[in-house]
């Protein structure tokens, strides 16, 4: 009863103190401070990573992860928690290995690419052709038939390598390659293979595709450069199977005054079967959930609804994001803002906003008190939002990307190194504080982001 | 003929210019500059790492490595190249794997420890007991029977962890453990298991032993701390086999005036079967060989003999070093100095000297012109020399350790990440220059290190 009275008093106070675009500074400060002092996200993430682990959509791990998600959202005290069906193509890895058989024999550290077909029984053995990009592949296309093509791309940022992982296989197949290999998309390797999604072009022969470590790709490149014919034997049991039903998991804190207006906080629940998806994107799931929970923990109830979404099947084709758009197409105009956290749980840096200049400036101003979470690094600026929310952002919803220090993200991304020990609890808590703060400054004031208040500018 | 005359003139000049303790500064500078401009060590190391690779003593790789060593020393132009027999116990790894079977199933990234026995067919499955050291093992000894003991040691330098790798198994076995696991001896991991030597105490049950990644050890520790019984299934085909004959490979530049006095430059040729032994210790082998070669390339011939030794079987028990002592016991007083390079091929830092203060000060003074190879970092100071030369140093030979930047050595040490791509050609050339310089300032002056010249101090 005492708690109820307190809640009521606080709600009244907040409603009073908040102007059309701003919130009560003390309330925001308290929310941030409480998030900084809280370890709930860290504990939930430990459970997800250590006690569940890999959770590719369609795998048994994802079933457990979904249960973790529902259980955690209920524990967080959300008003409602539900699941929405998503049809997802199932891919299984099976056993896989590769070795160099000439001019010197050695085992390759490899990992098959997501949604690659397997090699069939007995595997494939062929000489390797090393290319530095699509242009070289095209120029040397007459050499390709019967070869395993290795894309050995120097690191110039993630996209420079990941392009060949996602789209490199089919052009090589069309020239007659029997398999493709790609150097792992990372700047730093300690013998660490990195997987990720690949796609076959319609009509192209479906040849198998795998990633090698930076180390092994370099060794093959150097051997070939010395004039050796390098032969590789590749065996992959990977299979593309029938579709199955997975679920986006959604939890809400219902708004006290504008419950139909939604501030969405999203992250993706699925993770590759290397490592335990700590930074990609278990941390995101824990953080968005903990951010909304922290508002309740402060006995606050925002004017608008705060909706937490754990998307499924981002890694193998953003199926959860697509399904969310289809399911919620009729209520997109009620989505005031959608934020996604999918860049890891390193120290916070601010937000990137995919909207017009007025909205960006307004969000930046509302978030200014959060700058203390990233001294000398904080910024709210124009930029991309996220893969999952991308579908609704392209339909006009204001999109926000959660920005963090990216220095070491690709050290661990999609690899066996993306594990709970890489999570800094302090950075995690600071991110929770930043996301809770963003949710509050968007969900609480009467004015939407970028909206001129009824009474004119303040 | 012209070359012969030049060589003769140069030899005469050097002999003239060198005082009893110093060398002609221009000659030393030229030697260093030539080494800095040379890529022979880098090319030889590429061949060893990429075209041969792992080379545990007793393995087929070591046979090829020995041939590489002989071929390279002959190519370097040494006056004589020979091999000396070393009896080495043979250990083979075979296939190996480990997985956690409860409370959640996951594959462990593991690597068996060198000279561990295997598990036998079918492997071993048992609950894991996590301990933080020998003291805890002893206090909790009643819990040990039937368990797999995991030594999960925080990194406080190599020795803090490696002690448990080398000597942890037998105490656990004596308390009734069925196998031991140890967290990899590294400060930085990207899912990278690190192997190394282990030893059974006489009379203790010979249970199998393996290393886990930092990531997997941490996950098991956290699961146990949460109250879970963690069960591991371990399968290792490892076998300790009969001994075989391996070889130290030795090459010499014969001294022009004191050929019986030897300046030894050593490194070990063998390497673990993870990675390709680039820093440990292929780089050392390439550098000591290239340093001596550079003296010849400058048409110099030192007063004393410079002897390059590629020791065999350091990793599995320093058998090459022991054998060298036995073979050369009668000529130890002719060893003026022995230097070993076995700390990686990172940027040079100077030398550590295992000798009396007078000798240390003299070597430091002679090496002073080399300080330009490590601006702001150079020092020649008291310290250890090396495992291989340790046997003759303990008999009184002046021992010198080649010091390099150690920041990243244990990132790659004994792991799949110790590969040629981790070698910086500039750092490698600077090391060759430093070692060539040391060899010259010790082999050329009439006075031995620390010796008061006949004509009194200069």
C-alpha cells in the first residue's frame, strides 16, 4: 500500500515536472544512477550465454533462449509479454573440416558459412585459386572451373570483407568454382574463424562456402604466391532444411496517458553457433530489457508505451524484423521511435538517428543529460539504426541505433570468442542507463521527437 | 680474385682498427645497416613456417625442418655445417576432443598437453572440480576422487599459469582425479587454446591432461559457481612412444685468429603442433643464422669462431640443450659466450646477461652502439639467458638472453596463432642486426668479455 502511494505520488510529480519536450532532470538523473548501480542485465546475460549459449533460429538453443526471454521479461515486471510467430528457414551445420593436402599437409581452422549447402559425402578436393576481389575473379575467370576460390580480402572495415562472405559464392560458382572460401571478417585474429550468413543468387550453382582464419588464408596466399599448387579438401555436412516457426518475444510497459504511442527498444535474440553470442546480440537483449525494467524499478510509468522486442532470426536473414513489419503494419504511425542495439555491449558512445534534421536535433537535445555516460565521446548524430527495425524505419518510423565503442567488436563477432568473459559489467550498466534514458526522454514528454509543442518552442 | 683481395684488405683493416675491447665503429655500423636492409631471415622464416610448419621433435615436420636448417646454413656460407645426435622421447597427439555434457551441452576448444597419456578408447566422463591452485586442491582433497580437476588460474604472468600446466596433473592424480584441465597460459584469448609440456611425477597415476581456452574455462567456472554439476567428456588418443634420434644442427664461421674460441648463437628448431612456430622459435632460428651470415656478407671474418646452434626438442624437455652439454663438455672453457633467442621476434629491447657484474658492464659497453636499434628501450642488464644454453651457462659459460618486446608473446605462444603473419619484417631485421652486432663485439676484440686487457684498462 505504501508502495502504491509512493508510485502514485511519483507519477503525479513526473507528469507535473515534465514540459512538452523535456523531463524532470532529477528524475532522469535518478533513473540513470539506478541503472548504473544495477547488475540485473549482467546476471541475465550470464544466464543466456553460459546456461543456454548458441541459439541459431530453429535450433534447440533458440527454444531455450525464447523461454529465457519470456521468463526474464516477466521477472522485469512488464505489463504484458507475448510472442509473435516468424517463419524461418532452418539450416544445420553438422560436422565440418578442411585441410590442405598439398604442397604440405595441414588442418585448416574453418567454419562453414550460414545457409551454405554441404559438400556431400566424401567432400570436395580441388586446387585453390586466390583472388583479391570480384574484379580479379572476373579477369581470371578462365582459371576458375574446377577450383576452390579463396577470397583473401585485406581488412578495410567489415563491409570490405563481409561482401565476399555474403555474395562471393555465386559469381565464383557461375564461373565454374566447386567451392568458395573467404578470409574471416576481422582485423585481429588469434587463430579464430568467423562465420556469418551467405546467400546464393537465383539460378547459380549452389556450391559450399566456408570461412578460414586470417592465419590460414594468409598461409595459402603466400604458398600460391610462391608458385605452389595448393590443394584443399573440404567436408561439410551443412543442410538447408524446411522452415520452422520461431518467435519474436515482446514485452510492454503500458503508457499511462498515451498507451497507443509506442517507443520500441529492440535487439536480436538469435546468435551464431560459435561462441555464445555475448556481444552479438545477447548483450543487446539484456540491455533493452533492463532499460525498460529500470523505469519500473524507479516506480515510474511513462506517458507512452515502452515496447521491448527480442527479434528472432536476424543472423540468417532478418526474418524477425520482416515479420514485425508485417504483423504491425497497421500501427506503424503509432511507433514514435524505434531503437536497436546490435553493435555490442562495449562502452556507450551515444546514438545515431535515421530521421530528418529537426528530429535528430530534438533527440540530441533531449539526450544531452546522458552525455555523462560517455565523457568526451558522447554524440547523437545522423546515422543508421539497425537491421531488425530497418523494415519499419524504411516505412517512416524514426530509427535510432545504439552506438558503442567499436574498437574490438570485430575481434569477436560471429566467432568462438564472442563469450561472456568479453562483457565489461560497467560498460553494460552504462549502456542500460543510456537506453533507459533515451526511452524516458522520448516516452515521457508530451511532444514527439521533432514535434513543435502546442505552445510554440520553449 | 678481386673479391678475395677486398676480403683480405678488409680483414686487415678490421684487425688493425679493433682495440682489445672495442671494434671499429664504422665496421659495426655497416654491419648493422646491412642487417637492417636484408630480408634473408624473413624469407627463410616464411619457408620454415609456411612450407614446413609444425615440427615437434620426432615428427615428420622436424625431419623437414632439420633439412631446412642444414640447407639454410649452407646457403648462408658457413664454413662447416653438421648435425649432432640427440635422443628424444616421442609423443604423438592423435585425435582429441572434449565436450561439456551437463548442465548444457557444448563442445570445448581444447588441446592436449605435450607428453600427456591418452584417455583410452571411449574417453573419460566425469564431473568437473574447479580449483584456483595447489592450496585449494589440498584443502578440498576429499572432493577430488573421480573428478576432472580444472585449474582455472588467473593470469599473473606466464609462470603463474604454466606451473599448473607442467606440474598440476600429478598432485591431482594422487588425490584421485581422473584427468586434469588447465586454463590456457595467456592473457588474451580469442577462443585460442594453448598447449605446452606437462610432466608426471614418479609414481603418480598417469591421468590425461589438456588445456582449455580462457573462454571455456571461465564458462565452466561460472556454471560451477552457480551450483551446477558440470560434466565433461574427454577423449585423447595421445601416446608416449619409444625414443628416436633427432639432431641439433650446427654451423660455424671459423675464427681467423682464435678459431678455438667460440661465440655461440642459439635458438630451438622444434615447435608445437599448433600454429607454425613463427615466434617460438622459428624466428630465433632464422635470426641467429642470419646474424652470422650478415658478418660473412660484409666480407668480415671475426677473430673468434661464431657458432650457430639450432637445438632440437626444447619444447618437450630441452633435450637438445642437454645433449649439447654432454657432447661439448670438454670444450666448455672455449665457449666465450652463449646467446639464445627464444622470446619471440618482436621489436628488440637489448640483452640480459647471466654473468658477474664486470662481464655484464663490459658487454653493455660493447653493445652501446646497438642502442639505436631500440630507441628509448635498449638495455643490457642482468638476467636469464635461455633454456637450451642453460646447461652450459650453469657450468660457467657467460649466458646472454636476447630480449624483445614481450607485450604480445603470450597471445600466440604454443597456440594456433603463432604463425608467420604475426612476424613484423622490420622488427625481425632489427633483431638480426642486434644479434649480429653482439656476435661481432664479442668475437672480434682480443679481450674476452670482462677481461682486463694486457695493456691495462683503456
